[in-house]
């Protein structure tokens, strides 16, 4: 059974810092991994999708990497801003429905 | 392009009452999903449709939950009767076919409180 773990559960950083969010999964037989952002009381916004054949994806200040063999992904956020404050969720898609981690709650302090 | 639409946004009901949620996916998306997100948890898939057929409903509590997708477009999720533990956000998502390769796009969710 696929299990997804995100560390840390919560993170508070000053504005301008670069930061890394971690995601690990137990079954490496995945099709893709997706990072989402969720603002309080809102739905999920897709940030990056990495196919199993890819190593990384970039969008603006965000970079996500995937090491399928070790069951890990990282989301790197450069030059963090208060507007980045949200919960970040990773989810993996394999022979099971999309399985989510519990998320990392990020606070960027101005 | 318009996103995934859901209604209502909020609903408060008493236990043992019934409730229904509605979802309109992105135009052209064949695959539709309903998720349940309990506070502090990641979303959990309840049911997945491919057009108007059910692909996966293994985690749907079928004694009280039901869902349908008429004409392969809009979908409704119903709970009858509701229990306190059903309090959660119900998220609808859609994706292009084949669903294993394409991103899922989520609606804003319906926050259900059962008292």
C-alpha cells in the first residue's frame, strides 16, 4: 500500500529565504508525482507535475525534483515571499488512486 | 478556460440528515474524481469516473455515500444519512484522458459540517 510522508509538517521562515519541502513515498512504481498548493478554505492548485521518466520540473521560483528509486521528491522555493504562505501537498499516482501526503504548512514572515 | 465548479461552498446539517454536492468539471475532461479531505489530512479518493462509468469506488462508504455522473459531464455526490465523522471538505477534480498521465485540476471544495 502506497504511503506518502511529508516533512516537516510545518515550517516558518523569514521572507527572502530559499527553502526545501520534502516528500517520500514507499512504492517506487509510480506514473507521476504532483505538487499542489492549498490556501485556507480553498481547493488545491497544481504547481508542478513530474512524470516518472523525468528528474525535475521548474516553474518560476519553484523547482521540483524526483528520485523514483529512492522514493523521494523535493520542492525548492527560491526567494520566498509572504504570498507563498500556504499548505503544500505532494501526491503520487501509481497503480492506485492518487495518494496524498498530509502536507507541509508554510508561513513566510515579512 | 473555466475551472472545476462546485456547489454549495458550505453546508451545515444535523446528523442523520441527507446532503448532496454538485460538480461541473473542466470542459472536455473525461475523468472526474471526488475526494474527502478531513482537517489536517491529505485528500482521500472516494470515487473516480471515466466518462459516466465508475473506475474506482473502493474507498466509498457505499452504505451511506452514492455518486453519479449523468451524461459524462456533471456529477453529484450524496450522503444519506450523514454522521459526525463525515465533516470534511469534499473536493471534486477532473483530468484529461488517460488519467495516469495528466494533471488533476481541483475545484474549490464544499465544506460540510455535521452537528
